[in-house]
């Protein structure tokens, strides 16, 4: 019996080692490490393929659009995931609750660091830099991160190490990226832009040639998803919160094209009954 059962168990667990294929589960994937595994695996594959400039972008917290109001899912993520993993005090009035996105991005950087500096690269040191308001001294558990610092600060630039991999959180406009690389990164070392919140264009990803290794973007009535080296994918979000793949693209599509496709399909199927903000019609706040 056990001999028959083992192959079935192995086959059922293997897809989840790297988070599985396709869009992460909304929003369970943020809590059960599916997003962390998917993002880490994608970055690891990109670095192994020789990519040196990489972008990773996805909502750092569930219901990120409502983070200022502190929805139950936001608060649960801070308490059950961030506080425990980073070893930081949480709860009402804490720095964690006030700067939830900033600390969330450090958490994701920590997860990605394990893949970015992994055994396939001989265990390279990984530095996490950020432009966001984080008091690093409060973070008791940094895992594989060798050092932390503020983007473009003299101290962070001075302590740079040869061959060090950089994970840079929210660096700002794309015109600044290469300048930050020159200031902090050593030649031929991978540089990962994580969850940049600033865009000067209406489009997907970046226009600086950084490989979009892991990308999850909400659009009207759905999502755009990509995991290196796979295709770009357009998903419709259903009223029950599940998603369905509508179309794949070999090359990065125009945002307008994807948004129009998903919006029109949603209206065709559900008319006005697919509004995530309306009670009774898919609201999950």
C-alpha cells in the first residue's frame, strides 16, 4: 500500500516546490508562500539563464489598493506573516502597521535572496537596498540577506562587496535604475528591481531592458501574469474571486490590448455583476 501511495504523494507535492504554474491563488498565495516560491523560482531561473538585470513586480500585500485603510486581509498579513517571519513587533500603532508595504517588501526581498544567491551561484552574498521608510534594526530575522541599507546612501555604497547581488526595493523612475546599478552593483553581478511603485508610462513592465522575471499586475476585471521563461498571460477575475486564463502572449503585449480583452470578456459574461468593490458581487475586503 505504501509503495503505491508514495508516487501519488510525490507527484502531488512536486508542483508546489516552485509554487506551481499560473496565477497565484487570490489571496491565499500571499499567506501560504505560493507567491514567495513562484517569485524566488523565477528569479533563480533568470539568473541561471544569464540575466543580470531583472525586474520583479507584484502586489506586496493583499488588497494593496486599500492598504491605507487597513483592511482585515492587510492586518492579517502583517500579523500572521510579516511579524513572525521578520521577528518584528506588530499590532496597532506599530511601525509595521504604519509602514506595511515597506516591511512587506523587505519580507519579499528576503525570500527572493535565497534564490538569488543560491547554490547555483556558489552562495553569493545578497544585499537588500530600499528607498522606503524601514528601520532595519527592528528586523531580527534577515535570513540569507548579508546586509541592508538605503539606496544611494554613502554607507550602503561604501560597504559594497565584489560579486554581491543587489535586490533593490522601489528604486523610482526607470531613468534612475542604471545610475543605482553603477553606484551599488559590481560588474556582472545580478541586480533585481523589486516592486517598483513608480511608472512614467502606461504599459507592462519596464522599458530599460530589465527581464520581467516575475510579474503580477491587476488590471480592470483581471490580471496580467508572467513567470520566466514562460509567456505573458491574461486572466479574467470571476465574481467568486477565482481567475481563468484567457490568452497567452509569446512577447510582452501592450497593456491597452490586454486590458481591453479582459474588460470586454468580463462584461460579456457578467455585465455589471463583476465588481470587486460592491457587496455581494465579488467583494473580498
